[in-house]
C-alpha cells in the first residue's frame, strides 16, 4: 500500500513538472533573420556537397 502511494505521488509530481515545463515560454529572443548578398549565398551553395 505504501508503494502504491509513493508511485502515485511521484507520478503526479512528474505530470505537474511536465505541464509547467510546457507552459514556460522557451522562445524569448524571437526569430533572428540575417540577410547575405547573393554572391555569398551562391558561393556557400557551391561548396556544400549535394545530399543524394
């Protein structure tokens, strides 16, 4: 009976901790976009091997 109670309490705590983790906003900085010149982009694409 004690083991059942302990498992119930631990399970409840883990569920509450998971719910709290989901509710916490993890993206505080927002989206960062960097623009590069077309020449730099083309050069980068030519150096990168194609995945097949």
